């Protein structure tokens, strides 16, 4: 009897199942990460930024990332950060899942993946 094909990469979210992920920690980004992350992304505005809840495009774990606008003192100039225009803010995002990833330094969270997304500013 032939062996079954291995399952797709992380078909279930290890952060929900309580199982550690076999995916090792690696600080890495890929061009497709932003599009994958923003599919199904939930954004909860806060007084000084937003809480972004989505799925890490690398390890497929749920990740809740808090972005704070006050860290940046000035708005980005138009044309920077991938063509962000007026009313658009580039936001660096890191996987901060709670799943164990082999080789992760003790002072880090997540699987090591990072990416940038663009958020529209709230109009007041």
C-alpha cells in the first residue's frame, strides 16, 4: 500500500490545537506575505494605532499584532514605503504567535516571519 501524501503545510493552526509547530524559527520575509496576511485580516482601531488579528503567512498560526502610531513622529512622505500615498500608512508586522518554533531565541515571539502592509488612516 503506498504511503499517503504528507499534509499541506500546517493545515491546522498549531496555536489553536496546542501542538508545537515543526517549522523552525527563521527571520524571513517573502513577497507574497502581505497579500496572504491581509486576506481575512481583522483590524480594530485603538486610540493610537490598531490591533491586527490575522494568520501568519509562514507558519499559519493566528497572530495578534498591536501597532502603535506614536512610535513614528512624522507621517511618511508620499512615494516612500512601496508607493504609500496620502492617507496611507506603511505598517511593519511581525509574527507574534504563541506556538513553539524550534530554535526561537528566548526573548523573541512568533516564527520569525515579518512583512509590511499599508493601512488607510481613519478619516475624522
